[in-house]
C-alpha cells in the first residue's frame, strides 16, 4: 500500500521515465554507498526518538552529540560540520534593522536570475570583517531583517545549537541538525566526486550550502583525485572542488546567505565555490545542470520533473515527499548511470517538512504578514 502511494506521487511526473521502488527493511543503501552510510538503517530507526537529544552549548558540542548518537558517521561529515559554525546561520534575538534595497519591478526579475557572487572590494571587506572582533561588532545575524513590531521578538527562542528546527524569518525555518547530518551522509559520496556540481533547493540561510562545499573539499583531500595530475597547481586543485548552487525564492534570505558565508567561511566565496540566486527552486538551475547531488529542503507532493531531469546519471537526490501536514518520507532517488531513464527510489525515514511551494503560497498561509516585510521579497 505504501509503495503504491509513493509510486503514484512520483510516477505522475515521470511520464515515460521508468521508476523502480525499493522498499522494506532495512532502509540501508546498497553497493558502494553502504560503506559511506555505514549502519544507516540503525540510524534511521533511532532518529524518531533522538530529535532534540543532540543539542549542545557550542558548535563542537552539537557535532560531538550528533556523532555520539550515530547521526554523523563519516569523519569528513564531522569535519565539515565542525568547519561551518551554525551560529552564523540561525538568527537569535531581536532582528536588527537592516535596509535591503528593493529593485524596481522591471529590474527585479533580471536580478533574480543572476547568481550572486562578491566583487573584489567586497571580498577585501569580508577578510577585514572576519578578523576577531567583539561579539557586538561581529554579530552574524544582523543580516536578518524582520518585522518591526516592537512588542515582538520573533527570534527570541532560537538557539543555533539546539537540535530542532529554528525560525529564520519570512515564514521559513532551518531544519534540525540531525536531519541535516543525515542528508549530508546520504549525499557524501556524490558531493565528493572531483568537480561535482551540487544543487541545494530551499537553501534558506546558506548553512547546508556551506556544509556541502566543505564536505566535498574534505572528501577530495582524502582521495587520490590529484594523483593523475603531473604537477598539481592551486588552480587545478580548485577545479576539482565541488561547486554548490543554492536557490531560494525569498530574496532577502539569498542575500543573507552570502553575508553569513562571508563571515563563516569566506574562502568559499573567494574561490567561487558557492553561488546563490532567488528563484523557484522547483525549476532547478538548468544553466549549471546536470548535478551530481541535489538536496531539497522542503516536502513535495510530487517530485519536480525539472529536478529529475537535471540530476546527472549516477547522481543522487535527497528529498522529502508527502503532503503538507501529512505523512512524509525522506527519500533518496538515484538516477541509473547506464539507463538514465531509470530512477531508483529508497525510503529513508519519516519526516515533517514545510511544503515545497511558490512564494505566493508561502505568504498566503502566513498569519499577520507585515506589509513592509512582504514588499522586500
């Protein structure tokens, strides 16, 4: 029954493409990926009872607890989560009053279609700003504009190191760390391919986008990818590093993502290893397709056909599937390398995500929308 339900969800968008469903216990990835994911079946069975239990007081403590509970298994995943401090990506306290320019109607669409990368002068400012400074001067979350109601403090309850979803403004959330760790483990071997291209749909504040970039870097450091190069140079080595493309339909979050990464891991911007744009993530980013790995951070009733088509043969997509407020499953979809018309779907675990929708729907379901904030989108 469950397999038939999922088949209907995905099959309706596949048309003539073949889909093979693998269900049943244990939900462990097969073949070469088994080593990468280790005892994933055991992890999946336990995650329903482990949410909130990986919380810590620091980023290092959070990562330690995720590893202790078996949610982080690979050393490179652990290293990536340690390298990207979550505090830069979760707003805490009253949002600062920051002016984000709103383009004219005629120029807005053009700006949304361009990926955002820093200028040389901006990079120089980032290096200066990233030097150790007093907390007040180095507050990474000042990039979050929010509602201006004085009686409200919409981020007061946020804790970047708590293992739970956190509100990031604009009626959006960042997923709990234990789910993000699971997604990183599922995609690790694909992100670590030399020259991999990775798409992060619903990139929010840029946290997993940065994680994926560092994960690919650390994976390649342990591989023999450069052994065939007679005299590897920094340029040739950088060419092997993955590029991660983050896409979100909330433009201020896209702008915030760049600022967050400039504070957290400025080298990712200096070397153009991450790029962002404001657009409908369900359409993917065809200019940079195909992608070795695709991560989707919101639940789809039906897997978007554009994302399936942009997945590289031999690539993997991790996406939650299911109706808003109903039964949802995190699934891994592998595109067959020898027969690209075939997609193999594997159920991972039950989840609860916000819906993968357009911007209008997101605002329609929001209560007490602030007109001034809405105009910034």
